C-alpha cells in the first residue's frame, strides 16, 4: 500500500539574494554557482617599491595575472607601470524548504510505515554534473512560506536566506536544522528526487522533534568548494501541472491465502427457504406494525383511529386512505389522515365508513393504501439472500417466483454479514406466495456473483496468461481507499472431457505479482512496482487496495501488472482507465 500526501507549504531561499522571498514561485531550486569578480591593480614601480590603487572590474583575462605598458604615466614618477588582475570568487547556493502535514496520513499508514519517500519532479536541469548528492534535514523551527516571486525579487516577507519569518532571523543563515540526515546519490540517472526520509519521519512520529518540514540542500562540502554544480529546478506546490511534490508512505499490507477459493455464480441469487413473500396486491401495500390493534365497530365512526405504519411514506394531512384487514378482505375502513409522523410512522385518521366487524391486531395485518385514482404506494419487502454479495443501495433488481409472477424493486439496504435485504417495491404482477425467489440485478446494472461452492486453486507458474479487472467502475471518489479485484487465467486452456459435472477451475498468481498505477495521459508513475504493491489473494480471488488521497481529482489513471513466472517477467496493461472525482 502507498499512501501519498501533498505539501502544506514550500519555498526556495537564495544566498545571492539573502532578503528575497520566493514562496509563490512555481519552481523550487537547488543551485550552486560560482560568482567571479576581479580587482585591477595599477601601480608605479620606483626604487623597488610598488605603489598601487584599486579599481573594480567585472571580467577576467582567464590567466590570473598579466602586465602591460603603462599609459599616461607621469615622467616625474617612473618609466615603468604594472597592471594585474587578482580574481576573487564567491559561492552562491540555494536551498529548498518544504513541509507536509504528516498527521493527514491515514492511521494504518502512519503506524505501519516501512519506508517513507520524498518526491520532487524535475522541471529543468542546467549544467548539472553526472554525479552529485542531495541531502535533506528536519527543520528545527517554524518558518513562513511567504508570497514572494523570484522574477521580481521585490517581496521580503516570509522565509529568506537570513530570516525564517518576516520578523525573526534563522540562528544560522540558510536555515536551521536538527536530527537525522537523509540523502540521495545521483550517478547517470534522471534528476527526479525520490529520497528515503524514513528516519526523519520516525523522529517526528516518535515525538523526538516536531515536524517543521525538510531543508533540502547540497552537501556542505559541495556548497563550499570552488566547483559549479549547476541548477536543478523542481515543480512546487504552486505548479499548474500534475507534478506537485509528494510525501509517500509505503508498507506491505498484502495477504496471500491460497488454501481455498469460493466458486461464484453470475448474477442470480436465491432467497432462503425461510423467506415467504406474497405477491397479491394487498401484501405490497403499506402495513401496520405488530403492535397495532384496530376494531371494526360502529363506534369507530365517532373517534379517530391511531396506528403505526412505516416512516418516510407519502401520507399528508387530508389524504384519503383505505384500510383493509389482511385476514378478512370484507373488513375495511375508509378515512382521512389527520396527522402523520414521518419519523415514527404514526398516523391519526378520522374514519368515515366501515365494513365488517371484528378486531384485528398487527400480526394479522392491516394494509393501508391510498384509494383508487391516487398514487399507489408499496410497502418495503424484507428477505434474506446470501451474505457478502455486491449489492449496494439504489441498485434496481427483479425478483421472480415463477413465470409471470415477479416484482421489480430498488435496494434500500443490504447487510453484508447476514444477507438481509430491504427493498422498495416499484412494480408487481401475478399472485400467490412463495418461499423461494430468484433475485437478479436489472438490465444495465453491473453483474454480481453468488457463491455456489469452493475449490482448491491452481498456481499459474508458467506460460501465457490473461489478467483482467473485475467489477471495475469508471469513477472513484478522491481521498477514499478503493479495493480493486482482478481475474487471472491461462490465455489458452486445453479442452478436457469428464464423465460428471465439475466446478470451474480457479487460478492464482505467484506471491511476487505486483501492480502499478500511472496517470493515463502524462504517464507519470503514481505508484511504482515494488515489494509494497504486491497483489493479495483471499478466498474470493485477487485484489489490491489503493488510497486515492494523493491522486489529482478530475484526472484519469490506469493500472498495470507485473508477474514473474519461470524466470520470465511479464507486464500487463489492463486497458481500464478510471477517473478520480471530488
């Protein structure tokens, strides 16, 4: 698992411009340049003594010293005149300050961190040697990002080479640091920074030092020597590209359990034998609860009736209602709603007519419906199907008892553990009761699967294979953790004939199989192949979890897979793109 966050603030500080802030620059820069200056010494030689005056010039002859014939020398002084260039140099360095809110890592990542990377992405590199080193230190005090820009060099408020804030100075020019050092060596490799800063992160998380961010620089020896190391420009927090700096925690959360695999049957689920549902029109109307006793007596006409039905229904004051006892279709009442509490489902109704006699409680059931000509309301149905199915609220489905006897509905709630479903019925046709209903997703819904048994799997250790995504969605929410599932199988399967029906074969990949995620358009690697991106295996198949906290919203991404079998490395592009949305 890789958990990624963006910076809170960043800036570059320059020794050449010790009072300039660059907090809003789109670029962060590590540079080391040699600034040359020379003094011209003009002197008069007389009786073995040199007399000279100093004039500043900005260029050198490249040899250090040279002599020339004096011009306009007073004859009273001397007949000899000497000139020399005395070159002087100064080192001009820049450093990066950057801070991340490490508390925004999810708690599991924070506690499980195996390695932590600081990532900076190169904009341009100028005159950089093929071999060099960058270092990072924890900053020891607070600092202000500021609102300056390198181009105009007019803003001094915020962190600079000499100051940590607009009002206070660093203890030492160039920034104050403490604790462990992290570093990265570059030797004929790309200039993007991916530095292991785990020790610094652990010092912060243990409370050894407060998190004030990173100070990134060249080694002190390189900053102070007489060699130019050029300039490395990286994209900053304020860039308008996808290459924002990141801090990344990686840890191994994969599970590899290949002891048994469940066999799944596509799309059809059956209710349990204990589920009895009636399809007659009365049973689908809103029903009173088991605590409701209603009397069919002439006295009912002189007083209001009170009873409970479901909450959140479409009854309002003044609505005409028709009430029928389920055990005696001849026992009915009509009336007008005086009040209805949508939270508790309590109705008070004035009864206008009655038919029949007797008293019936809610176990026998009263069905409350709107009269003919008004909107018909169906009550929710409750039934149990298999647990751990991919039903979600809002999905539409069809449940069928037999040919011509079915109901359409929408999932209100589904309990993954018990398999209990609450469904809102939208249409019904047919009649009768049944203890067994086939429940399937309606056309257009993503197919689901039900368990039909279990088998031992087969390890794919050689040959050509196919890797595809399962239950893949086109969009996922930013800052959520998503579980992706995949199917694997041999590319070519030889036909085998058996004398009896057999379960389908289930295949699984070696434990080293891993995934990577890239930006679909820039091809930037969001999550690289590593020991921390291994693909998990459980009884339902292969999967991997991805935290989308460090993914840019409103962009598309794609998944890739890496499998090593029989000494050969194979890569697979799933060709499935998903969009991260806010």
